[in-house]
C-alpha cells in the first residue's frame, strides 16, 4: 500500500474537488490533486506521484520514468497495485 | 529508457561500492537502519547488501505500516466487520493479516461484508452508493497515507455522508524512531531515512536524530543507486565526524515537506496519548485518532469496539524483526511454518515486510556472496 505510482495528468474533471484524469501506465483513472495545493489546470501534462488515489507530489519526467521501471521490476506487487487501481472508483 | 540507466549504471554502482569500502575502517562494524519497507524491498531486489563490505550491516526498521499493527487492532477490525449492516473496507494488504481467530479474509468467508479498496475515496463512494448500510474504512499508514484519509473525511463531512466512518490506525514516524534510539539493546550508527513519508513531513522532523542522539540520517530514494549513495553519504558523515540530516532524495522530497498535507492531518486528526505497536509496545503520542471536530465520523465512537489487547503469537518474532534485533531468517518459523501463503506474522504478509522481501528474493543467511554477481541488475528473481 505504500507504493506511489507516477502518472501524467490528462484533464481536470471536477474543479471543486480537484479531481483529474491521470494516465497511469496506460490506465486512465480519476485522481485527487487537492494535496498539491496548485491550480489543477496548471498541472495538465505534469507527472505526479500517486498514492491511494491522491497525488502526493509533482515530479519530473526523468524521475517518473525511472520510478515506473523500478515498479515494473517489482513484478507481482506492482501488478496488484495496477489491478486495484483499475477497479477503483474515485468519484 | 535512458533516464533509468543513470539509476542502474552497474559501473557507477561498483565505483560507489568501492568508495564505500574505502570509507570503512578495518575492524569496525557499521549498523545502518533502513526505516522504510520500500527500501528493504529495493535492497533485496537489487542485491545491494551483496555490494557492501562485511563491516557494513543493514538493519530493517519499523516502517511497514501493516507490519506494525498489533494483533488486538486486527481483532477489533474483525469484530467491527461482523457488526450487522456494516460494510468493512480496507487496503488489500490488510486482508490476510492474521488476527487471534483468523484474518479479515476468513471473516469474509464467514459472512462479513469485507471489501478491498485502493483508496479511501473508494470507500466513500461505496458509502454513497449504499446509504442504508454503515460503511467503515479501516485506515492504516504513516504520514504518507494519513493526508488521503484526512481529505476523504473532510469530504464526507462536507457532503454530510452519515453512513461513513473511519477506524483510524494511522501512525507517525518520529516516535518509533525515538523509541528505537532509546532502546539500549540496539546500537545503530545511522539511518537511511524514509522517502515517501518525507514527501509529506519533510526532512526537518528528523533533526532530533543528529541533535538528540548524535546519529546521521540520510533521506533516500528507492533506486538501487539512490540507496547506495545514501549509504555512502552516511559513511562519509561518520568518517568526517559530522552528524546531520541530509536529503539524497531532494528531487522529490522538499525540506519542509508538503504544507497542505500537514495542514489536513492537523485539521482532522489528534494525537492519541499512546498507541500500541507490534513488537515495540506502547509508544506515547505515536498514533492518530479523529479529532473532536470529526467525532461523528469516528468508528471507535460510533460502534462499540472490544479494544482487547492480545499478545503476539509466541512462535512469531515479528517484533524482533521490526526492531532490527534479528534478521528475518533468524526467526524460528521463517520459511517453515511462516510463509507468504500461510503467514503467522505481519512481516511475512505485507509486500513491504522484511520477511516477505527476504523470502521472495531468496536472500537467506549466507547469501551475501551469491548476490554480488547479480547486484543492481534486478536479476535476483522472485521465487515463483
């Protein structure tokens, strides 16, 4: 559960609750951006580190790609996180 | 993936390992604790321990939130799951943690409505869809996870979702470190500080480690070269006679942390006078409960929870593992009666648990040499 997965912000879906669609390893999922304390629209195209449905911090692309690879190499634990992420229904 | 190669460059890794060797004084041993379960995982996945000289020993710390949960709290959660009309939600890692009479998965098999969620917001969504049911979210985690629970509770309150509540087991990172440093049995020379927790709390809260205890701490990233570099930084401090908090992971961790995340933690939670940790016992001001402003959403006030204290199973030495007093393979039941398929202790259940990491990557006693060949390549394949 402590895994944090990088994703790229695609579009804002709810301004009031700061929800955005984020592309995480090809999965598009709603993520809450409220912890970043930034205008969600300004984050479109940015990489964020996602933990339990919330963006925890903004990171650069180099960091994001390295982290993704590290996670992919973890194998089953990462696959499990992705499965959970797909099934998750943040509203 | 040229970006990645910088973090994996085997030449760079070996050069760093050589520098580490040059910093080690003959005959001296260096015990370095990696606080975070994510680091434990990296260390055994990439065979980092195999690159270190014999005098440098890595000790696993208490930074796996599932692992440190005492059995009594698991039993309390299971009791809550069996309450009539309750939908009990928790993260996937919690499901197989053994309580005194089985796990949450067993409770589910016996008819309790237990559901795994990826996010506390998923639990809130379940509450919205099932207004006639009571939906409880069993919250665990350090400061990494607590802000997400806090924001979810803020939303539940704002939307007046009356059938949602939270059984809070959030813990904080500083008190257990202090408890370990106060323990006379354990002589740690330095700490590899946690990465993700520090994105929230920053580097500042760890200053007590050098200031009060005279030990260095380096906040570290999770890449194999990050961990090696952090070990190098710790040994350099020790060689130079410096004792400081340094931030190897500054590309992600700001010195001040995430002020917004800290603010929501402060808004929604209050420190408990004391909280029990598996293996470490009661530690004062180490656990979070819902603040009075959020009392209505507190499952511990809404339901009657047994609150029974249960001793850990006698055969299980998770407590010793969590304190770094023994290595996973030194536990009497490691890999025999305690395996990831049939765990006795928490450290074997969670993917971040030290025992699960050792078991998965086959890093048992005496394997240091064997890992040297494959270090940094990630070739230490998990057992199928």
